[in-house]
């Protein structure tokens, strides 16, 4: 049985897909000017954390294999850690008067 949001053709499937694509574009925007989009690193980190948490919960429910869990949580966890690092290493943008 496939969850409704994963069933191709479902409005939830395409809605989820749209959100995923939008975040990928947001990551490129953040990378283009990190100092200007520094505050966007906070929700970007949260997105990575929630993705990892979702996969861990799904794994413990028996719906994910170990290779599937590791194949997705490791890169997303690393990217989340890099966003936290980048946030603290990037100086805030100076406001113009």
C-alpha cells in the first residue's frame, strides 16, 4: 500500500513534489549570496532536520530498510550541519542607512 502523498497522479504527490523543487531552488538562491540570505539558512536547516527525523521515524516503523535510511539521512544530515556552520560563519549583512 502506497501512502496517498506518494501515489503518482495524486494532488498531494504533486504538491509535495512542488515543495521539494521549491526548496532545491531556495538552496541555490542561498548559495548565490550567503550573506544576503543568511536568515534563510535557519528554515533550510529545519527542512534538513525534519527530513532526517521523518526517515528515522519511518525506519523504526519498519517501512524503510537500513540502506535506504543511511542513503538519505547521511547526506541530508551533513547538509544540515553545513547550514548550521555556514550560518555561524557568515557575518550578518550590514544594514544601509
